[in-house]
């Protein structure tokens, strides 16, 4: 099983930056999740964030909110997602991303144990702040799971210090205030945020929120170690996957994003 740390080391040796992709599990049938991941992997994805649907995804924009609701309407549960990931062949890291409530409902330790058993290498809990994450971090350490915390443009210096100390996979730099969404591009000012984080840690820094084109990827990769593409891909899958009929088009779109990480 390849870890995030392994993948970033590989990319650094090739002088490449990371393309990290987000999708909402259960928006398409879970039985098709292996085929979707395979398509993204073959197109050049360096890591994939598997979104766990939640009824109140308050940090998300309309695209991911809608995908989360569709997934819930399909009856998707966190344990179903982890089961779908089990025994899934992959050569890139798989990360779960969600909110505190579903994780606490299952239990910190149980969720970490089941994640590891499913082949998950890292986790993001969007609304968990590092100062309140002792129990979660302990569960992750016990199960060899890498943790990712978020830094926003509004984060204080002390919060940045906490995130830098707690994150093990990479630090997630939120490019702007507000919610996710491809309709609002990442501002060039994100370079200052990345610089501030890098003064505090030698761990990789990836930028997300508003990354929806090769130009956006190229811009953030000039200063960061990778770009996270979410709403753009979620919308693409919703409109074009069509039970796999649109796999080739999605592959080509992702390949263009990956090409932008190569300088």
C-alpha cells in the first residue's frame, strides 16, 4: 500500500507536483467506484479523496452539496463506502474526506480501524480542528493512517502551527474563504498562504477550493506541492460518467489537469 508520503517523495524525484482528486462516494453507484478510481488513476491522479456524504456539508458549495444529497438519497452509508474500497487494486493513495459527525457516530477507533482495513492511507475531517483532535490523531497513529488538516486564509499563526504539527500526509491550504466550488477560482494571493505554511513545516502543501482548469493547477503548483480538484470533477462525473460510457472523456480531462503539474 503506497502512502501519501511515498507518493510525494516519488513526485519530488521526478520534479512533478501532485494532482489530488476529490469525488463523492455514492453519487454514482458504489459498485462502479472501482472503475471510476481506475479511470482517474490511469489518467494520472496522484491521490484520490473519497468524499463521505453528510446531510449538512456546510463547507461545500452547491456542486458538492448536491452530490452529497444524491448519495444520501441512494442510501449510501460510511461502512458501505469502506466496504467498496476493500480489496480494491490501486497504486496511489486513497484518502477519505468528510465531517466529524459520521466518524463520531461510528467511533474514532472503529472508523480508523475499518479505514485501514479498507486500504485507506489517509483521512481528512473538514470540521475537526487540530486542538480538539487528540483522540482522533491517536486512533490514526495506532492504525498507520496519515492525517490532513486544513489551513485557511483567515487562520491565525497559532492555528497554522497546530496544523503543521498535527498533519502527517500533507497540509491542505484552502485557497480562499467561503465554500468549495469550481465557479470561484483560487486567487493568486494563495501564494502568500502557502509560503506561510512552508515556513512552519517541510511536509507537502496542497491547495484546494476553486481549482477547475489546467491553468489553475499550473498556477498553484508554482508555489505548492500539489493541487486538489473537487467540484469540477464531481460535476464532470455527474454529467458524463453515465455508467462508464463517459470514462474516456473523463480520462482525457483529468490527463490535461495532470499535465499541468509537470511544469
